[in-house]
């Protein structure tokens, strides 16, 4: 789910430190079943809207550990092809391992920044991106790259997080982590403005993604908000997922002492118990689902 490197300098040079999603890669992969259940319905709709079917050639951008890549491979069959890309070598290596474990020979992987894919003229039938585009520094550049990789009238379908006020689960988690990090960093950890670039909800602003898609040259653009609640047995189980898998939270708390970090996670757990339900724990999440078509 890495789109663009957080370690890229303003001049464009890439630092040697590991990509942030490399740190979270093992945790994201370990919780694959939980993530699959959370995003199953939205993923199926994303693939339906991209017209992913037998024999299709599909580009999977910010593929992460490959959960949706496997879904694509099942749909397209042996005659189709999937190229799964991600900027995190660590998480993409796990995607490759998962693909090989399933015996899919029609899938290949490539470490690539969505903003500079270099796939113009590749003539993919479809492109998909699940919870990756919001991490791009310049999402318009990514959308331009995707459009040029599609055949005429090829389809893009993507999921990003929606509006902050409809993502209370994420908002509470990030605000609580930021509060504890501020004890160390002070003013450096001031809350970002809503829809701040490269943040989880950077593309959730009403009409923003639609405008970007049209500016990038796509036609027949459709964007809608969808509910995607996260079901687990308890707040503790959800926080266990976050502690190993949620790169933004991991980064924010990384410089704290072990004791301070444990206190932060305990506070996050307590705050999230507001979403306890008779059936367990249900964290509210809103996604933005878009579909667009490359021009003829």
C-alpha cells in the first residue's frame, strides 16, 4: 500500500533508510485474514467496476502484501496477467511469496513509485489501487501515470479513505498517538490540517478525487462514499493489528521510550472501547470508491 516514499527529499533524491511500509510489512501480512474480511465487499466492488474478468491484463498499484492481487488472479485465470507494484520492497516481497504459495504464474511484481511507473503504452485493460493513492505526494502525477498505462477505454477503480468526520476510528487512533508523541516532540507534532497531503484521508475531501481524475484525462468518472466498518472481537484485537501493521501510527510513536509507547497504546485501546458492541468491536470507517475510464 505504499504509493510514494516518505523518505524522498524535496530535491527528489531517495534516502537510504528503509521505507516506512517495510517496517509494517510483516504485520500487515500476518493480519491478512483480518484485512481481507474488513475490505472484502469493497474489494469485490472495486474489481467489478474495473471489469476484471477472464483474460484481463491488470495493473495493481500500491499492492501491499497482495490480498487483492490474489483476488485478481483468481478472476482473470491462466490467460490473464497481473503486474503488482509497490514502493516498499519488503511488503512486495511478501506479495510475491503469497502469489507463489497459491501457484499463480500469471502474476509478476515490480517495485515502483505510482507517480513514476514508467508504463506508458503498456495497454493494461484495468488498473486498481486499494488504499494506496492517498499516500502519494502528488496524486495527480500518479493518476497521469496510470492513465498512460491503460489501453484506450481501459478502466481504473480505486479505494481511498473518506472524510475524517466519518472515520472516527482512525481519527481517535491518530489523535491519541499524536498526543503522546507531542510529549517528546512538542510543537513538531501539532495536528495536521484536514486532508493534509500524504495523510490517510488526504483524498477524502469532497470532489477532490473526482477533479483530479478529470484533470488527469479520465472520462466517465464516478466517485461515491461507502461504509467499511472494521469488525473484531475486541478493541485489544484491533490495537494488536495497529501495533504491527499501521505504518502512520508506528512512525509517530517510534521515537518514544518503550514505557511511553506502551502507555500510548494502552490509551489508544481505552479510547477505542467506545466502539464496543454486543457482537464484539465495530470500528467505523468510510472509504471513497472511484471508477474512471481512459479516453478512446
